[in-house]
C-alpha cells in the first residue's frame, strides 16, 4: 500500500477572498466535487499561529497528567464524547490505544438547559467538562482556537452554497451555512498521539493493508476544520522527522494521497452530512492520520466538527434521491442523531 502514496495538490483559498465574498465556486468544485480530495486549506487567517501555539502544547500537558486526574474528566454517559477519552475507540475491531482525545463544544458550554434532552441526546447536548482543577488554561485556549475555525468554516459554507445553487437550482439556498451556523452541536476534538516504542514502530512497518492504518474513516458531520499538527519529544516542540507521518486521503482510484499544509493555514474537509444535503454535489473522502514512526515522538492537533443539530432532518434536495448521495448509512426520514447512531456503532 505504501507504494501507492502520492503528495496531493491541495486547493488553497485566501481568507481575504472569503471575507470579501469573491466567487470561489470553481475552487469549491475542485476541492469538494466528485474528483476532488474532499479537502481545502485557507491561508492568511488572523491569529492562527498564535492560537495554535497556545493550545496544542496543552494537549501534551494534559496527556501527561496522572491517570487518576485524567479519569475525573471522562464522561461515560456520552460514550466518552465529552471530556477525556482514551482506549474507547476501535477501528476494524482493534482498540485504538495510540491516541487520546479531549472533546468539547467550542461555542456553547451548555447546548440546552433541558435535562431530559441532555439525557436523551448525550452525544450532542452534554454540558462541557473542563479540567479547572488540573489544567484551567485549557478551556480558554480550546474555545479561542475552536471558535476561529468555526468562523472561517461559516465563510466556506457560504461558498459551498453558492456552488450548489449553480449546479442544482432546486436545492434550498444557503442550506449548508444555515445548518452549521444555527446548530449548537459543534464539537472540537483535541487529539494527542502518544509516543511509540520501537516495538510499536516495527509492528506498523510490517503492515501492508488498510487494517494496519486503523484510522481510515469518513467524517459524518458537515464540515471539519483542522489545525496543522504539532510534534513533541519529551514535552519539547520538534520538527516532524518522519516524511510519511500526516493526513492521508484515500483517492477516488483507491490510492493514498498525502495532504500537506502549513502551521499558518487551516484545513477543511467536507463531511457526509454535506454530501447528503447537497445531493452528492459535495463528496466526502475516506481519510486517516498516520502518526510519526520515529520512536518517542508525539503529535497533537485540533479537529473541529461543524455538524447539524441532533434533530435536523437528513433530507436530500428536491429532484435528488437517497441513492444519489452514495452514503452507506442514510435512510429516508433519518435525523442527524439517527444517522450518527449508525456511524458510532462502527467505531465504539
């Protein structure tokens, strides 16, 4: 499989063009259309470097806390989708013990005051859990970075809507923007990939199938925003010395394409919900993260999932069918909660 990896040409948007509402439909199609990587990057976003350099080292700092401290911030009731999560996720039947995650809503601490709704929809409506005792600075750094990613995501959503309207006049105007801007279910995931031992590295090098790359998946939300990763050795920031480490997209022909972007850029991947709501005009791609194979190197990043509200309908545009969307789990009459439940069963 490693012989099929290539470096992809990633579509780049300028933040100033987004703010000034320049028509970027051609670039949206190039990135998110049927032949695209399902990903684009945005340059010249204010404060990206500053906020990234404040937040990502805190992922390492939290991961190094004693287990009994980290366990205080786990939330079993939401299936570990708020607060700290480690060793709860699986891919292809294998438990993932190489990364830990801290989940929170970057926009609102309490999505709803309704206790019944919180209990019925814990994946989305659980109040945020912050490590105020052990790492109080995490909350503000997390929110600041997450909110910036969301604000840029809203601008991209407007461009996607313009592209969709040109291709599908029967599609509802401003659909994607309205969904993610009105939803109170945005979720950010601060990821920390733990350093690997020589034994772990050797085992990975012997794997020649998708099963060895345990993270291959499709995002089921609408739009995912990502920071560039930061690497650590013994708590100190270092350069990535493994050219194979990073984000990979499984291309339309089954080949693996490495997507690279700079620390001062944000990346945005289209998700399955946007694919459904656009009737297949926007298309998500399977992707994975390959951690550094260098011994003793850790990796941190923030992924921000902009997604429909739990009760939003997963309807297709007029004139389109569920089959047009080419999504595995979607059925007529599903809400986003219903759709998500089917997806979660793959990973937990």
